[in-house]
């Protein structure tokens, strides 16, 4: 249990499978069920994004994908943005970036500790202050489909 606890503090994203492999590497011959039972008793859980982070609102319109078969041959033709999460010691922070597909230049980026759409809108406004794309591509998540 001590080895599990020490390793969990270094790698809190290890679940029972990775913890079992790590223990095997250091000569502790235990099976995954035993490690899972010990981890459940001790309380640590693997840190990962929660379920259902990509559910769609049935009331929102689904827009067509405009980039299929398109040749991108100049800057400011297509911009794109997305959100990713960054694992921290205690939770997550979220980052959005706007990039130009042709030059692969990051036009702007923003960090936020909440997953609301405000930081996405601020990043978009900063990027638009330097130019306008012909096509602005995003996924169809709630942050990008908000009325603002």
C-alpha cells in the first residue's frame, strides 16, 4: 500500500492497470484486482476528464463541414479553434487557441479555469483584430455555438 500511495502522489493519473504494471516492474507480483481493491480502500482515483463532455444539444442546428476537398493555399483563408484541457495537480485548466491553417501560426490563445465560452470569445475577438478569415472552423461544442 505504501508503494501505491507514493507512486500515486507522483502519477495521479495511474489507474489500477498502470499501477499493477508499475508494481510488476519493481518486483511486486500482484494482480490487477488486488491493486484495484487496495486503491479503492485507500481512496485515490485516476484523474481524467469526466464523462459526457461532448453531448450535443438537440435544439442547435448542425452546420455542414465546409473544408472537405478544399485546397488551402493562402493565409487568412481558414482559421480554426478548439479547446483542450491541461491537467494540473488539483484539477484542470482549459486552453483555447486560434490558428491559421495555411501558416500554422497561432493567432491567439487563452487560458481559463472554467469551461464557459467567455474565454473563447475573448480569444476570437483578439484574433479578429488582426484580420478576417474566409472560413472560421470550430467543432460544434457548446462554447462555440453560444449566442455570444
